[in-house]
């Protein structure tokens, strides 16, 4: 039986601890990012993209709050954490079945879920 590397089991727990402490992206950062994209879209004469970015900019200016961003990020993180737990269970089930192909597939899916969780932690 192939055992799950201990680091894959501990990663979600460690990431949760650091993600909760991580500073969220601010509304000002979000606005700056949209302004940069808007400038580029205008420079390339992309009217459709310009219109969409102007709408997004208005929405950020009218509705963005730091607490709202924090809550969104927390919800995304919790969903990613649940995905990792589900993938861990899938891998354990595949290991019990003993099919090397299924074990490999489930291992790849778990690693992908862990990478997504780590990406959210870095934001």
C-alpha cells in the first residue's frame, strides 16, 4: 500500500494557521489593479474590455470593503481546505483498493488541491 506523505496531511493545517494571519488584499490594491488593466485596454483600443473594466472599477469604488474582502478570502480558503480533505479521503479509499492507477490519479488531484490552497494562502 502506498502511504500519503506526511507533509500532504499536515500542509492544510499549517496553511490555515498562516492564512488567517495573512494580510488581505485591500480595496485600494484592487482599484489599482483595475486601473492598470484599464490603462492597457485603452492603449490597445479595446473598447469592450475598457467598458467592462470601467464597470468593475465603479463596483469596487461603490461596494468594496476590507471586511467584505476578508470574508470572501476566508470563504474561498475554507472551500479549498474542504477540497483538500475530500481529496485526502479519495486517496485513502484508492489506497485501500490497491489500484496503482487510481492511487496515482488521486495523488495528483490531492497535490493540485494542496497547490490551490497554498496559492490562496499566499494572497
